[in-house]
């Protein structure tokens, strides 16, 4: 019976897949936020407001800034990658919320006129 020497390859593949799915979610959120910003679209703004907490709850980006007690280079690489994702999530989330505020305000101004 052969033994597996290590599972680092599978674990790194899972981390890469998780990060790729998160980045695709951020790309989708950025596109929806851009549509909401430039067209002042109420529907796109609503989708952006829903996607921000959804991506936050799925990937919990704020946990990437916790302390790391490992000397493994792979662990530090993935922590760095997830910290970059967390920073990008914060920037895109702020932009999405700003574009949603702008779109909602445009709808409010139009309705009150």
C-alpha cells in the first residue's frame, strides 16, 4: 500500500480555487458597481448592495489580518494573497456602496421632483 507523502498540492489547489472564486465575485461586484455609478441604475445598485455582504459572509476577508504563527513559506504566501483579496474587497465594497448611494439618491431626487 502506498502512502501519500504530503497533501500540500491538493491544499494549495483548494486555496487557489477559493481565491479565484472570490476574485471572480469581486470582478462581478466591480462591474455591477460601475454600471450603477455611470447609469445611476436602481437595479444595479440593489444588486451591488446585496453582493457586498454576500461576498463578505462567504469569504470573511477581515479574518485575513489575524496573526500567523507559522514559518512555512506556503502559509505566508497564501496569507499574503488573502490579505490582498481583503484589501481589494474593502476598496470594491466602498466603491459599490458609494455607487449605490449615488443611484439611490438620483432615484430619490427624480421621485421628489
